[in-house]
C-alpha cells in the first residue's frame, strides 16, 4: 500500500469518526428538541466552525432550549444575557469594584467577570438593548476579549454567541446595523412545527422538564473536531462558485443580473464567500464526505447570505426580501 493510500485511509477513518461523534450529538439534541432538523444542523455547522449564529423566530419555538441543549451536549460553560433597554455594557463584560485580592495588603480594584465569560453565550432578544450595549457583546465576538479599566481579559476557547430576535414586536427595539450583522455566520429562521411535531412537543413538555443531553465531548476533543473541519480541502470549482455567487449579489459587479441591479442596494462582501466555504466544509463532514461540493454551498447559502444582502426601496415596494434574492441567485448562478 502506498503512502498516499494510507493517508486517504486515515482521512477516511477520521471523517467516519467525526460523522459518528457529531451524529451522537445530533441524536441527543433531538431527544430534547422535537423536529427542527435543519435548524439543529445549521447550529452544529456554526459550532463546528467556531462561528456565531443569529436565531430569528416567534416566541415558543424552543430557541433557548435548543441553545442550552447544545451547550450541555458539548459540555460547555453556558451564559445567558437577557437584553433589555436598561442593560449596560458592564452587565455583559463585567466590572471593577473595590475589594481584596490574594497577595494584596489592602483594598484594591478587583474585576468581576460578566456572563460573556462563557463558552456559549445566549444573547436573548439582542435587539432590545441600546447600541452601546450591543457593541460590548459584538466587540467580544470579533476580538475574543474584553477591555475593562484599561485591562484586557481574554475569553476562553471555544467562544460562541447565539443571539435571538423576535420578528413580531419591533417597537422599542434597536435593529442591528448591517455591518454588525455580518459578524454572525448565519441568520437562522425557525418556523412553526408540523401538527405531528407540535403534538409530540405537547406530550414531551407537559410530562415534566426535559432532561438535558449528557456531555459527549470535552474541550480538547471539540477543538480537535473544529480543527478537522477547518482543515478540509476545498476543490477550486467549489471556492470559485462561492466567489461568483457573492459577486453576482453586488449590483455594481459585471456578474450582476438586471434583477440584482433593480432590487439590491448592497450585496454580500468577501466574508460571505468565506463563510459559504467554511459552512460547506462542515456540512460535508456532517454527511460523512471528505470534501465539500457546490450542492453544499447551495444548501447553506440562504442562512449565510440573507443578512448580508441589503434590498432597496423598490424591492420593499414589490414585496421582495433578501431570501427572494438568494433564491433567484440559486437559479441563475450555474455550477
């Protein structure tokens, strides 16, 4: 057997092991959350690429339960922040107060860590807090640390933020700017369950509090899985398709169709292409494949691009959304 074949065999074993391990997590999540298969897979893709996610759905669709179950399955420290108009940045990052510390002869300023110091942070109804408070969390998402009193405090790895938004009530909210939305890999829309799923939900939740899944990984094992997902090779045609897809969403680019020029104000930037490829890598591994395909890019395109494409006034007047734009691009952009 040649060395090349041995390397392929080893890669195959790793991919099979990855699919089995993540499959056990997916199964444990479904024991707590009924249905929502696509949502759970998209959350897993974000987790396995070390990326942040924005969950959008009406109340009562198990958004919080889903995130808590994910944290429990990975054995992560979980933090929840309920965003309200009076929330201050220090309520997220932490604050300094006068106290005593080891080795100090007298009172000194001691840092008390906020809820952002966790592996998985649920930012509940993030659009209900003022922009300066939102920025405190968004800075931590981008930099991986917080600065308080001139001191920098690094966040532990892994560090992921799952934020939620309620699409019903918009009064008294502070919508995230498009530039800030770009920090989330995916905007995941959660729909209503089917009648059969809702019946199962009622039966499950009225029999007592659901039991959280047991931890399937420790921190080191998860980091190995994340590194494996990042190291998956990407065929050139797949990367080229991702770049063409995002380029075609920009009205000023030669690739843009007349439809895009008529209805889009701003298209997806380079981070859209990067996230398409990253998510396609993770999806390929979830399905037990060693490399992503164009079909993987097409599958993850809606949650990755819907918050990166800004429609214009004409689109609003004609009732078109960014999802409609992505759907059109999926039909127009060839392999």
